[in-house]
């Protein structure tokens, strides 16, 4: 269970704030400097105070822009400390396929066609929302594999990160072996004794199984998982036959094409079988319940309490203000 402790405001790079002292010193010196005065006969007849004051406006705007730029460089942040309470649970890594083949629209939900990624989203959601006592992490893969989140009890944070996930974020391809390799590394790092076989650790692979690239082949990754005692549960998205694949241009669907399904169910069954996991279909009504029952038959591990800090960057606000004021000053100076 994760409990927020305190909220705080801080600067990530406070040394930049020294620039404010220099800024204030220059402003003070400029104000204190004597201004030469020339007496011009009949000057009052043509003197326009508003024009003289207006000439100072670009300089003042530039000064305000510099002030905000220094604040932005200091990186203001809102931080929150969290405390994870010790309890028994599991370490689960969700390994999610974002390759273009996951755009294949094999399924129908509420009368509308949906793609393979949308078909596995309820499974992803269930692992995050229905297992509050488990540390859950996420690996995303396509042609390459990346860690979206290491195993954590902060499931709300993971949900926020997953809201931004879509197909096309990573170079296209399907490197299932590399995705599993990154997930295995994260579980090893999360273990109290990385050299020993992991207890209470699992990988849930959500993909169509059509591996076509990567430095680590899926059978090799499965062998490593078996040696470390980590079962892999595979959830296959896709059906056989001809499938509809939407075609996108600049983020908009412009047409569609029809092609033979590249689902490789056999590979997913092999990965699960070698590691002691199970294979499930994404569209089966009992997929989530069956997977949870199988996992819960395993001995849980003690998850130690720990504290960590999350931070929300605020620098875009002063940076945007600085850019706006600088642009305004430039326009006025050019008039």
C-alpha cells in the first residue's frame, strides 16, 4: 500500500538562482547611476513624456523575460514523498507489444471493430487496478524494448503513464525476445537476492506473437526465465485468417487494407510452456480470472517498506512566459 506523506516545492537546479542576485545588482546599479542632464531651450514645447517612457518598455519586458528564464533554468518542481508499507505480494512485469501488427482489427466490441491493443487493454487495467498488493511494472516493445515503469506499488502513477501509450511511439517491429529480456532484468533488479532464483515474480506478455526482429530470440528469453524460476504468462491478441488493418497518415486514419493475420499462437504457447506459465486468449471471458488464480497459487514474497519521491516539473510555465515577453520586447523594439 502506498501512502503519500508530504507535498513540497523545490528547485531541482537551485544554483541558477544565483543569477537573480546578479540581475538585482545590475538593476540597482542602473537605478543608482547618475543621469546627465542637458538644458535645451523651449524643450517643454516638443517634449513628449509618454514617448520617452514607452521607449523603456522593451527594455523592461526583456528584463522580465530574463527573470523568468532564470526561474525556468532552476527547474521548479512540486514533489511528493510516498511510503510503501511492507506486506506480502508478487512482482509482476507487464510486457506490452506496440508493433504495427497490433493495429489489426480482429475483434468487435459493442458493435465496433477494435484492434489487438484495445483487446488487451482490459487485461492490463485489471492487473493494475485489481492487484493493489502487488508491485507492477511495465515494459513496452516494438523494434526495441523500453521500461515504462519498474515494479512499483504506485499503480495510479502507472495508469497515468499508460494513458499516453499508443502504437507508433517506438520504431516499428516486434522484438518479443528483447521485451522479455528487459522485463527479466527489471525483476532481477527488484529482487532482494538477484543471484538466486526469484520467488513470487512473473511476466505477463501481451502480444500477437509475431516476432520478427531483436537481438534476443523468444526461445532464448524463455530459457533464461526458466533458469531464473520466473514463469511467463502469455496473452495472445489476434485471430487467424484475413484481418483489417487501418492505414494512418499524420496521425489520422485515411484508409484500410486487408492482409493475412500474422498471429503466432504456437510461439506464445511454447514460451508459456517452457517457463511454467500459461497461455490465454485476449478475448476469452475467463482470461483475467484464470491468470489471477494461477498466480495466486504461488508463494508470495515480502515486499519491504520504502520511501520514494515523485516530482512534477513546473518550468514550462516560466519558460513560456519568458519566451512570450522576449518576443513582445523584440516587436516593440522593431517599431
